[in-house]
C-alpha cells in the first residue's frame, strides 16, 4: 500500500506540473495577442452572409489568412492658384513700354516665387479679358503688378526680405521693359508688423491626440477607421485628410501618425499607439462647420479605436473643454470678419500659411 501511495503522489505532482506549464504558456500566448497591433476587419468569405468582427493577430502566424490590402484612398484635390491681394500683399504697379506676350513674360519671371519666407507673385492685365492673372501662353498683357506677402506664420516681412523682393522685381522690369513704382520700405515693414500683431492671437490651430488605451493599432486599422468618416490619403506618408466640400480648398481635418510606420516594409506589423487630429481654423469657412466636424471625428475615432483623447500636456479632453473651445472660436471668427479676413477666404488662407 505504501509503494502504491507513493507512486500515486508522484504521478499527481507530475500532472500538476504539466498543467501549470500549460497555463503559463497560454498566458504568454494571450499577452502576445494583446500586444500585437490591431488589424483591419477582414471581409467575410463568399457564401451566406456572416458577421466578422475586427480581429487581433500575430504578423508572423502562418495559419492566418492573408491580410487584405491597405485601403485604397483617393488623393486630396490640389489647391487653387494664388492671387495678389492688396489686403495682405505689398503691391508694386509696373507700367510696360509695350504690350507683352505671356510666353515672353514667363521666360523672364524669377526662378523662385519666394523671398525669404514670404510668397512673391506676379500678375498681368490681360488686354482682352481685362483681368489680372498669372501670365499664360497665348495671351497679351498691357500692365504688370508684383506682390509680396506681408505676413505669414513665420512672421512679418522684414527689411531684408523686402530688399530681395525689390531686386527680383527690378530684374524682371529690366528684362521686359517695365517701370516699377515701389512703395517705401519703412511703410511696408511697419504695415507688415501691424498686420502680424493682429493676426498672431487669432491663429487658432486645434490639435487633439488619440492615445491607445490597451491594444496598439496597425496602419491599416487606423486607415480603416478614418476612411469610414471620409478621410483620404494626404500628400505625405502618415497623413490622412478630410477634404473640404469646396474643390481645391485646404482639407477640413488632418489625421497624422508616425510616417515611419506608414513607410515600413510591413505596415501591418508596425505598432501605433497614438495619432493626432488637427483643425486649422483660419483655413476653413465657418459655414462648413469645421469645429463640429473636428469634435465629432475625435469622439467617433476614440470610440472606434478604443482611445483616450488628450491635450498637448497629456490631460484628458472633456466635453466641457470642447465647449469652451467652441465659444472661443466664435470670438476668433468675428475678429477675422471685422478685418475682411474671414476664415476660409483666399486672403485668410494665405495669411495663416
């Protein structure tokens, strides 16, 4: 009896050890599953309709079916050409000795449309259409005008930038037979500083961060969630945009994540733990309701991606905070309108760029 009892105890201990090892292995497998990036939902197989939930997976698992390709996202539309605006540009009228063709003018325009950090533009008065526009082949122009932007997000036009602008305009005039009428540099610089002082406090760019609560996301999963809200591929990797209703206008919203993950050889295996949702207030018309769109997209993405919304200090963004932001935006909209720079107008878009 003692020998049999000893054998039974040894067998029981061995079996218990096997069970413990199995539990440890199962726990490790489950933790690896939770740590894997969250993937896009797979399409249902052919045949009777069957609900398929978004699944978790290991990029190296050979028994999983192939991942679907990344969502096909159409690119955002291109922006419209810029125009000179006396409200935000220092303008130089240029009298021509004789009408000039668009081909001739184009061959002598400055190679760069930048002076320092500011945009430089040249327009001609079309002799037939009586419109100011960037010179085009096949048209003739009776006058020219050049403009340099007074203010951008990099600051006000300074003396060095204005001097560079004057040099480029003078070189153009010498080549095409034009006589420029330059405004005084001190007046231009003073006007630029005044406009910059007005615009600075109204430059509202709203950004909220979506931070993963537990499971990291794959690039495809983020794209899938954003695509359901109408986001499309942006101009650079790691950026998705919600296009504006107006063709050629800047995007309404931008969803950005690590560009290195977007460029990875296996984007599905790259783990993302946060992304940012941004609204550039001066770039979008108020009537398009960009703030409600930003708020709704943030809350919806947070729910779909199991994320927490936090500010730039890492603090959760509450409904009360969103309401306070909305009230402050009303003050900004009214201030911009009072200076004929309503959000979403071409002048406002250039000024806040």
